[in-house]
């Protein structure tokens, strides 16, 4: 257990001590605040209310999940799991099993993404209250459910990225490839709508199902099973590849 704790703590420290990590955390906090301020100015200037206070959390989530957080995931994974022999030698010299190192890195990245979602949720609720009005407990409940559901597709992208990044020797190559995969998964939704449920991008905005209530229960259960099974598959493949890597 101490090895697990030490490995996770070490990976977390590596991520958190980077200046870019704190920059992106600050940016995540500013997005909903800026959105609330902008909507307030639009309303005062033109008498329009394009998004209600209850819509600010969901609109913020749509912005984050559609591109920002996936790109952040790709950057974090590419930085730590690309095939860089000098980095990996130091990585593998630690007195701990490789599978623990691999799991610890994924857990650290997932934890950081969870912090981004949590901060975005809190500041978007606060922004809606400050610039417009109190959302009401029903809207707060829906926001919590939506952000919770959105964490699952991000976990899937973490496992996919952790597998893909290991095929590359440079961060740039891994980033470009992951961005292309992400873009193609969106394009697939339009090319073959009937099979869109098999594309990871199909679940990036499935937080919208929260507002559908009980009628969306079946879709949520199917999506959850798909995300867990696909994520577990890519996790295992990536772990096997990581275990067998030679340097």
C-alpha cells in the first residue's frame, strides 16, 4: 500500500509543480466567471438574455469538454508516456513495479482533470448567482450530475491517449496524432450517424441527457457500460505495452 501511495504522490507532485498546471487551473476558473460577466454586459447593453443563470454551468461544461480538457489530457499524457529513453530509464529505475507506475500516472492525470471539473462547477454556479440570480437547488443538482457524467468520457480519453502516446518518441508527434484521432472521432459522428454510439466523441456531450430525466436512463446505462468497457480495454492494452517496453 505504501508503494501505491508513494507512486501516486510522486506522480501528482510532478504534475502539480509544473507552472503550466497552475496556469491551466487558473484558466479553468476564469472561463465561467468571464462567461457570466460577458452575459451580464450583453443583457445590460441590449436587453438580451441568451443564456439563463441555470445554463451557465452547462454552457461552461460544453466549452471545457468539447476541446479544452481533452487537449489538456493529450498534453499531460504526451509529456509523460511518450517513448523517450532517457526519461524512461530514470522512470523505470524506481524500486516499484511498472504497473504501479503506469496506474499512478493515469490516476494523477485523472485526479487533476477531476479538480478542473470541480473548480469549473463551483465557479460556474457562483458566476450564475453573482451576475444573474440564484439557480435553485434543482439546477444545482442537474449541474452536479452533468459534471459527474462528463468525467467518464474524459477517463476514456485518458486511457486512449495513454495507449497511443507510447507509440511515439516525441511529444509533438503524440499530440498531433491524438488531436487527429479526436477530430476523426467527431467526423465519424456525421459520416455514420447510425454507428455514432461506438465513437468516443459521441459521449463528450452526453451530460445533456441529465435534463431528459427518466427517459434517458437506458441511454445513460448503455453509455456507462460502453465507457467502462472500452476504457478498461485501452487501459489493459496500454499497460501490457508499458510492461513490455524495452529501453
